[in-house]
């Protein structure tokens, strides 16, 4: 993680195991959450690549709140997410 502090990123693209309105982006792995949080804090723009099966699922380690990353997904199952962050959908298979 110390090495990440030496870099600036224009865009960060990352995944998450779950995303909820209240808990934000989460993963079961604490070290993964810390690493991703460090990277997104060094980025000008952060995108989470989230497929529709990850919505409304929560895991133990929080990567960041919902407001700190935009979502790119195949399908948004709940329009309320748009109230908190930018959401882009693509049906490309």
C-alpha cells in the first residue's frame, strides 16, 4: 500500500462483491478493501464495475461509501442508486 501513495491515477476501475445504499461498496476481504480505498483516494475518478447480482448485497469490509465511486453495470435493479452516484448501464454481452 505504501507504493500506491507514490502514484496519481486519472481513473480507477475496480470491482466490489456487494453494493448497498447504506453501506456502499463492500468485499469480504479487509486487506482488499484497504488497498482499493487507498487507490481510489489517489484517483481523480473512480468507477466500480458491478453486475446486477451484486446490488443490495453487503459484506464485512467497506471499500468506500456509495458517493465516492460511480457505477458501471449491465442493469440497475433499483433507481434509488442514481440519487447517490453516477450510474451508467450497458447491455453489451
